[in-house]
C-alpha cells in the first residue's frame, strides 16, 4: 500500500501519525484493494473505511514553518495545528437498491475534500486529531443561492442550502468560530472553524455534521456526516488516568486493528411531474431508470416514513455490503457511529448457515423471515469499552448493541472461526425505536471471515490480549492495578476520562420534558425560540430529570457530557442496571458517561453533569433531527458566576 496518502491524517506526524493512520486503515488495507462495484456485480460491494481527511499540519512543511529561536539556532515551530479544506456541493453517485436489484442514481449535498472516494462521494472524510491540537476546518458553501428561502416560522424547515458545522461530542468552546451552531453560512460563504482541543480532552470516537436549525435533518440525511477521531498517547499514572488507546495495542506495541462502521439513512426519493414521490403499489419508494434521487423536502421524513420508504441503512455509504479483511481469532476495535436520522440500529452478529445464497428482492417481514431462517449461529458478543467517545469504567458485554441517532459505541470483537456472518439490525418494539413503530429485523450486510483459528471463549481471548498489552506497555507504578482490574470484571477505570459524580457534589437540579402537540414540537412546553434560553452557571454540578410526554426521543446536549444515575420506567423501577425483558438498550448504563441518551415516553432518566471551562450559548435538542428542525430544541446559556450563587447575564455588568 502507498502509505504517503495517509500520512497527513495522523494527529502528530512528527511522532506517530503514520503508525496511527495505518492502524486505522489496517482492516481497510485489504478493503481498499477491492475495485469499485459495478452495477452487475453486487457481490463486490465492500464497506471500505471512509477516506482519511488529508490535513495539513504545522510540521508538514518545515522549510516554510515559523521558526523558533533555540540555543542551537532556529528550528521549525510546531504550533500543533491542523487544517482541512471542506467544500459543500452537490455530488452524483449510485446507491444499491436491493428491492429492484439495481443501482439508483442520486444527487446529494455532500462534504468534498481532497481524496474523497469518487464511488461514494457523499461519505465525508474521517478527521483524526489529538488532545492539545488545534483543528482548523475551512468550510466553503458551494451550494446554489436560495434568495427567498425564509419561512414565517423559524420552526418550519427552510433554507436547505444554508449550513454550519457541529463537532458532536467534542469538549471545546461553543462560541465564536469554534463549535458555534448558532452561526449561519449562506451559499457562497467561506468560513474557518477553529477547534482548540484542550490537552486533557478525552480520546475517543466523535463526529461532525451540519447543525443549522431548519435544514439539519435534510443535510445529514444526504450523507453530510463524518467521523472525528481523537487519538491519545497518555499513559495512566498513580495520579491521573490515561487513554484507552495505550492499552488497545498488540503485545509488540502496535495499535490494535480497528474498523470504523458508519450507519446512515439516506432518504432519497424520485418524483413525478407533479412533484409527488414515486411509489410502488405497496407504498415503497421507487426510482425508474433515468431518474435521479434527491432529498429536497421534509415529506421525506416523519413518523414511519423511513420504514414505508423501503430504503436501507447503509454502512460506510454502501447498502448490504461485505465486511472483508476479517480474521478469525484476531481482536479488533470497532468504532460504531450512528450518523443517520430516522432508524434505530440494533446491531447483532450471527454466523450464516453454510451454502446459503444471499436474499434477493426481500424487505420487511420477508427479509425478517430470511434472517430468522438462515442467520442461525450463536450470537457474537460485543464488548463495549466506550460510548459516545467516553471510556467506560468497566467493559459491557452486549449481545445486541442498540444505536440511536447520534450514538457511538467502541466495541472489541473476536470472530470465533472462519465463515460468513450476518450483520443484523434486530427487531425493536415501538417504544424502543425512533420511528415510534415496531421495527422488523433487517440484514445490514455480511462479514467474510478468513483464517484457521478457532476461539472457544472470545472474552478470555480479549483479556489475554489486553493482559499482554498491559504487561508490555503500562508503567510499573500502575501495571498491577490495570491488570487486577482487567481480571476483576473487565475493569477499565484507569482509562475513564471523568470522575464519578457523587450526590454530595450536586448543588442544583434541572428538569427537561420533550413533547409533541399536533405539529408543534417542544422542549418544556415551548417550541424553539432563538431569544429564549435555559441559563446555567459555570462551575456548578447539577442533576437533571429527563422525560418525554409524547413519543420517545434521543436527548443530546452540547459541550458537557453527563453521567447516568438511574432510568425509571413507567412503574418507577430503575432499569439502568438489568435493563428490560424486551429491550436491552438500558442494561448496564448506570454510571456510564454519554452525550446522547434515548428518553422513552413516560420514563424518567436521571443524569448528573459538571459545567466546566466553557461559557457561551449553545443548544440541547432531540437527535431525531427533523424533530429538532421543527422546534424540539432549546438554547443553553452558560454564565459566569456572579459570586452570589447566580450568573451574570450577558450585557448586565453590575
């Protein structure tokens, strides 16, 4: 493989960037060699990793870098900066349609940058950075002007070619040209975002996407989303926790193989001469040969629309792909990212019966029946070591991994033997799904596993690899602690980025209620207004009660993550430890940290959070993004303390 194309994407090219980028691409090294799929060769559809962003770093051109005077003379100054150019424009590509057994042509709003895969141009590049680095993203909006796009109500979707940029999950300033989602970038405008990651920023899996109120869902559903990986090299010590990256290494010190899987729902539709969505007799959306699918209206979203459309969740931009390059017995880190809008992904893996042909022209109950008949091997465990980019204090073994929109899940995977495995989106009851309707079981793809190894106990195999890594890589003053925790219930507390929040630290309370009344989407009984905000005070630690009066919604708040204390069902039972009989998504969540959390109707979710470091105005909202565009969002103002128990409101200095 030509490694030069990957070098600019590592967090620190002068030290370890090349090795890190190759670690990201390790499974993809085989994937990248597969040819782009031809319409007549659907078996060649491979979920290659999204391309790595080609970022220019302050050390890349030492001959032109600013110089620093030292005792031995001038040397290049490493300003720890990285720059990426992103252009938003229309791209034309093809998406496989299993129902018709052909590719549909689509024209979508997309992020374009050097190195974008021409076969899947709507899949955004993966940004790789590190704690302490400044990331500058020069964003150019090259979409067509919309001079009359405003609507009488701000909560009516509008101005689909205007945009901005959100770094979802990053702990950075929400103001100025940082993670400021209250900015508007009209067509023809260029703007440079600057994300100053603090030196103590957690390493983990984050992502970026548009966040302009009124057009967020339409643009994200077009594929405008990309992974943002923060890689860390900080070893734990007796006084400070370290990065999980330092443990997830092979015994020879090389980074563990990893695989990024990004799940998206691209809700494209083709329209007739009257601008109606073309449908088949069963209501499924269709595109005739010569049609071009687009996303241009919010009638392509809404309750049960995704299910009715017959569209498929894609993996790294590919529908029903093959995951290749897998080896039996090898431990891999899978970074799972739900970058979609309108489907709950309940991920499960089972071995496929030998000799079975893949399904053709099946959907809904028929595909559910095929999966039930043919994906019959034992369920593979997923060992979750982090969620929403934040390392757990203890790994969570999952047989089903429920991913709501906005969720990230880092899991360790071991395939016990060679063969073909079904990658399944399991069925879900209505209350557990963002569609608010029961979901059938679906096939997301097939994992092709080679090799001769046979593993009887994947958990033991993972612990063996991590033990070898700890013995080699951990400092002597913490090695015994790391090893003892690993063998005591898969503990990882030496790598957890945040301290637990005890009740004694809480000095305030907040309550939030999602609701829908007719066509009005609300937070705390009010639709979104840019002139109203929830005021919080920097330095406080507060407990929140999250609930929903109508429907179930993923709650997301910017800047500061939260720790889950309890999840009470409709009968008042805490289900945050053992979960529920018909839905595994709340099991083992007590004590974990997240930035996005699914709030079931009539449940009460109790979380705690610290307001640290950053002031300014940002938002909280439902991450069903068409709900957010319709008004299920609220501004948050983080105020400077006034010394009297309150905060100083901007513009009031006395």
